[in-house]
């Protein structure tokens, strides 16, 4: 059954990132080309696995999760991120903040965009 995207929330350091509007969770596996001259067909093996999170939210200056992410970005430290679906923990992991930007347009809502890279694999929820 399809799911309402509003039911997927990102938590950082035990706090829900406030005023979330969008989140994208990407998972990738690099490919290793093991082809050789003896066949025209490409042959591949699975390489490194990785996962990233992109998140957009309204800018709330005193939001605890936003401030944790900002501090982690500036200090080069890991944060714990948790993906919750319909109030249930689905998965969690440690991540680094790779990008954090704020947008403050004239006569418009101020927003933040945050990108994270998950360290290792996701851990299934409990």
C-alpha cells in the first residue's frame, strides 16, 4: 500500500528535525567492472555500498536537531540519524553532515537544506 511521505521523518541526536518538508534517502552500490577481452558482454561485481540523506525544512533557529546538525558540520563530528515511518523506528545510523545551507528570500519563508552521508550500513529499527 502506498504511504504518505509526511509520515517519514528524520531525527538527529534524539530530536526530530523541525518543520521538515522533504527528505530523500539514497542508497547506492558501486560497480566493479571485471570484463575481459574474451567476451563482448560486460561483467560486474558489487563494490562499495553507500547511503545519503537530503533534507529540506523551514528554518527554525532554535530547533535542537538543526543546531546539533550545524554543530556537527562545523566540528566534523558524527550524528546519529533515525528514520521513522508512521512513528516507528525503521532504521538508524551514524552520519556526517556534508552540506548545510540556508535560504532567506525576500517575502518568502526561510529554509534550510541539509545533506548527510551515512557511515557504513543502516541498522534495522528496534
